[in-house]
């Protein structure tokens, strides 16, 4: 079945309008937001005073939202300052949480978790093995 040019153009227009309305942004805005996100993330990763791996960057219509964990207010302020300096950023929303480093004894343990106690009951099921076949 061969579609006329007008039918094809109409279907393309309907599809473009639907996709734009569904996403809430134009293709140009999506590309710009992706570029901004990449630039901000790169700036955070390249700065030794910011733990860029612990910070998530989301951009919507040039507004950047920072989420994740930082070690101090100074690190938080620096991350926000770096983000504001990136070309194309119109606003920065700071949703960073300050979580100081844990003491050395519990390093590697997520905040709120504690090391298991020696008296804690075992939660693993006993090992069972199938009886071996006798010939």
C-alpha cells in the first residue's frame, strides 16, 4: 500500500505533536537538557573537592536538580556553585543530603546500618544435601 505525501506528512505531524506533548519538551529541549546534564556531571567529576560519583544530576528545561549525598556543607555549596557556572543552567535545585563519613570501624556500612552483633541469631537456612544414589 502506498501512502500519498500528504497522508505521510499528516501522520508525521501527528506523531511529532504526540511525542512532544507526551514528553513535555521538544527534541531541541531534550538535547539541550542532555548536554547540560553531561556538562554538570563532568564538572562535578573533575573537581577533587566534590564527590561527583555520589551526586545525581537531572535537568528539565534548563533547571538542574542535584540529588545524592555529600560529606559536608562546604561540599554541598561547592557542588551548587559548580553547577551554576555551567553554560545553559537557568536554575539549580539543591536536594543534596549531608552525610558525614562514618567512623573507621563501620566504614563501608551504609548509614543507619550497624555491624551484626556476635549474639545475633543466624538467618541462613541450614544446608541440606541430597542423599547420594547407591548403585
